[in-house]
């Protein structure tokens, strides 16, 4: 048992460590979008499905042939090491990111990840085959709980132990070394599995692993084997059980991804918040498949109806305060709901697990359901929905699943209670989902969704403004607004006012170069900064989302009304700038941040060197560092000073804003232009940048969010 358990534990830790390791390598190439991580998860689910299908399919081979095939694949997978993404996979800017990411992952970690995915179900089946007694063989399912525990360790180890201390390249090299250890363990297990099963039988009823009685005769052994086969075929899973396995696994994965998107994009972009939903999801597997002598700790009578009730409350929560519950209540509510509903799904899976003879089929259906749920959320939903409707749909399906379980397994008076409670939950979810749909449509004049998220334009009258105010919202994050009155529609708003750091930089550089300046803007928004343009100025806008360019051109007038000439570059700004010849910008604005989630690859030593190649000797790089959770100014100052430039923090808290269209902002200006830094306008707004003790310079290979948490 020890060899089996050690192999499963090592494989599961590596399985979840490799996901953030490879994702961190490629996220900067695709704009730092949250959709990159979702696409990576989809790839991992698909390969997991392939691994489980392999584990089920090889059961048709003899034990010896299974072992030989698996050993060959294990050895072949070593050719993929080390797991470093090739630079030739970097996008050029206008291709579909989804398929390029999937292809990159397949080429870089496809076979090693596939072999890790096969380990859990295959080794469990090999362990079960060694046990003639069905009761002992069922203990193979405890290895599944161990596997999920190892996955949880790997998941938590990365952000809290690995990432803060180990450079990205060294992470990949260390993982590759540990993978070699896994291959060695896998080969040892394969050799053991190839040996003929010894003629032993467990003592009746009270048998435990290691407490085996010798067979007194060949006849006794044959009779025991016949009884085992009769027991297994008597409990062979039917179509209903197979559908249930698929459906419950798909529902749990849909909830995991949709709740993760909701709390990280619509509630708060708090660093590391994405870890919590996935950790709770894995923990429910451990609880469901471990404890109470392998029967799990899930109790239907105590846990099912609370899960149904939380599904209803979660749907109600979508309809408060413009669709977003206060963060102090929303995060606990949605995490608790995710935990209890996933525990319901995984607990019912554990309750319906088949005899060990069919465990690979059982795991295959779980993987198929998980992959389907992941595909529905990450690939299908963005193409058929203009908003995140997958969360309300998943919550309604929770009521359907509860009614199914109640009808199928609950007897007597309790059946009416469980079925009725589930149907009430379904009705409440449907009601509040309809209200949510109506709320999302209120004052909405445009909505669209693609790989990079959901965009919505709202328009409403504001009492203090002379005309209606139009807003661009990404999820629930404001990405720019414009007052549409003729008098004020070219006035900069939000973070870009004339007293903000970026406003001062552009106007001061304009005074120094009255003949015209060149301004680069990374992160278009609604094109607000074009309002500073003069007839001889040129503005070049870098934007990764083609929908945003379309919206800025057609739904807002900053671009079309600007006296300056305006050009656009589609793609990740850093990659585009790396390919372009020097632009000789007077001001280069770094503003490609979505709420409090920052594309780290735009704030590293290497990134700054790219920016400096594109500015005039006296030019300015303006970093937007407004953030509720992170202290970004010290990071920028450190990389600037290493490059021989000064960095000053400009804080702007608008006090004279009767129309309510301005926002508090923090900008760091990086420059050698002493004339600009000594100007009265800049000096009056400059504040000290407090250093962070022990802060290491951010590079493409190393960055640490823990050190800059507020």
C-alpha cells in the first residue's frame, strides 16, 4: 500500500504544481487576462479526461501488457523536460488566443501531464486487483481522497511557498526534477503490477489491509474468486448511475469556474483570491471519499437541504446593490455555497461509487463531466452569452440535481421533504435569475463578451451633469465614462483629470514641445486621454481586446473629436512594442490594468527597458498605480532607479468636482526630465514613495505579490 500511496501523492502534488508554473510562463504573452488561466484549466481538464480514458481503456489488456505500455509512455514523457515554453509560441497580435494557448500547452507539458493524470485511477485499479476480497478492494477509493489531498497541497504550496522565493525558470527546472522521481516510482509500481496476483483471500468481514489469511487449497481460492466476481457483477453500474456521475461532476466544475469568475471579476480582484475556490473544491473530494472507514464524511440528511438553500441565497445575492453584494458578505456567501454544493455533488458521487472492478469507468465519467462543465463555462458560454449567465444556470441546475437524488435514493416521508426542498430552491433560483436578467438590461445600450471578458455600456442621466453620462463597464469595473453634452464631452474624467499624474505629464510635455508631441497609451479604455490631443500631436493606442477598439471608436467620441492624429495597435502592448522600431514618444502611459488585477509583465525590469527604448531622452513613462490591495509605487521606483531614472508619485484627490465624474488616482512618473519634475504643478502633487524593506526587483523571472500587499 505504501508504494501505491506514495506514487499517487507525488503525482497529485505535481499535477497541481505544474498548472500555475506553466501558466505564469505564458500569461504575459496573452495580456495577463484572467481568461488565460481559465483556458489553461480547460486544457488541464481535457488532458485529465484523456488520462482517465486511457486508464479505463487499458483494463482490456492483460496486467503484463498494461505495465509494459505504461512504462514505455512514462519513459517517453521524459523527452518533454524541462517544461519551458518555447518563445516561438508568442502571439503576433491578431490571432485567436484560445487555440494558440491550447497548442502551446499540448507541446510543452502535454505528455507529462497526461501521465500524471493516468496515475490516480490506474494505480487504484492495480491496487484493487491485488485484493481478492471486495471489501478490501474498495479501499482503493481512499487513494482518490489522498490524491485530492496531494492536489490541495500542491495548489497551496505554489502561491505561499514556491512563487515568493523561486524564480520562474527555476520553478520549471525543479518541477522537472521531481517529475523524474515520479517516473521512477511509476516504473516500480508498473513492475509490481505486472506480477501475477498471489493466491490469498481476506478473512471474512473483519479483513483489513495486511491481515490476509493463506489459502488452504486451490479449490478454496477458486471459490473465493467466483464469489468476488458474482458480487461485482451483481452491483454493475447501470445507465442511471453513469448519467448521475457525469452530471454531478459537470455541475461541480461549472460552479467552481463560474463562482471563481464572479468573485474575482465582479466582487474583488484580491490577489490569491482565486486559490480559495479551487482549494474548497478539492477539499470536498477529500471529505467525500475519506473518513468513516472509507465511506466519507458526507451525510445526505444533514448537508443536502442546506446546499439547496445556499444555492437560492447565492442567486438572490446577484440582485442586490446593482447585482453585487457587499464584499464582506459576498465572498463568504459564495465560498460557503460553493463548498457545500460541491460537497453535495462529490458526496453523492462517493455514495454511488461502484465496486472496485468498475472504478476506472467511474473516474472516467467524473473526468468527462468535469471536462464538459469546464468547456461549457470557458468556451461555449463566452460565445453564446453576452454576460456571465453560467452562474445562475449552475445554481438552478443544483435544484434539479437535488430533486433527482431525492427521487432516486430517499425513501418514506423524507422523500417529499428532499424533493420539495430542491424544487423550491429551483423556483427561487429561477425567479432571481429572471430579476438578474432584467437588472442587467436596465440602462444597458450595448453588451458584448469575448475571450477577454464581458463589456457593457450604460447610459443614464446625472443631476449634476449637463447631459447623460455614458459608462464602459468590464464585469462591474468602470473602464471609462463620458458626459455626452456638447459643452463637456471632451473633458477628461475619472483617473485622467488635468490634475492627475498623467494629465500633468501630458500638459507639461506639451508646453515643452508646442510644435507637437507623441503619446503612447497602453490600455485604451474609452479613449479618454485623446481629449488632451492638439492638432500636431500623435497618439498611438495599444489594446489587446478588439472589441474595446471598436467601442472607443463608435460609442464614445474622445477619439473622433480629438484634434490629434490617432493610430491603433492590436495585441499585447509589450509584445507589439518589442517588434516595433523606436516610436520616440514624449509620454508613454502604462494603464492596461483591470481593476485591482495587474498584468505583472508590464511592471518588470525587462518591461521598463522596452518602454525606455520607445521614449525621447527627456520623455516620461507614466504608470497608473491606483490600487486598493497592492503597493505598486515602490515596485516602479525600484526598477526605475536601477535603470538610472527618477520616479515620483503623483496623488490626486479631486476636491472641486461638482459633476461627480472624477476619481482619486495615483500615478508614478519615470523620467530624467528635471524641468518637468521641478515644475510647480508637479511638485505640488508629489508625495514620498515609502520603501518596502527587503523588496526584490521585479523581473520576468521573479515577482512577489506578498511583499507589496497593503
